[in-house]
């Protein structure tokens, strides 16, 4: 299973970013059956769930990002996106795409919120 993550970068507080993750490989034909998620890990902290979307498109969010983030999926494109707005320094972390229930993770994309 391969992941292509993109969209990370440096943004000022209050700014916005959209992260994208495209899955390929043996997950191609099964993508629509997967529950997908974005996790993040800040320096010195444990990896935490940011947002998840089930195959039925039920969405859950970490309390700290509710109202600021939207997770979505495109089964035809085998992609999940995470739209983030009103970013603050606490959102600085490496963000990882993950197929829930499987040992498959993306390589991570860095998000840095700083003035």
C-alpha cells in the first residue's frame, strides 16, 4: 500500500491548509470499504487522532479541531482530504494518513503554524 500525502507547509496563525492523501497499491480496489483517518504527532507528544471518516462517511473529530476542520473522501480518486482553518500554533505537527484497522500509514506531512 502506498500513500501520497500533500498540502503541508508553513502557515501563519489564523491561516488555512488542506491536506490530501491518495492511496494506491493493493488498497486500490478496497479503498471504498476502508475507514480512513488523519493523525498528527507534535514534538514530544503522542500521536493523536485528528479526524476520521468511515466508509459510510460518518465523521469524527478531535475536540481541539471541531469547527475548524473538515474531513472528506473521494472513493473514485482514492483520496481523503483534511481542510483546516483558523490554525494556531497548537496545530503544528506531522500529519499522517491512516487506514483504520490496518498497519498502513502515510509518510507524514509537516504542518507548521508560526508567525
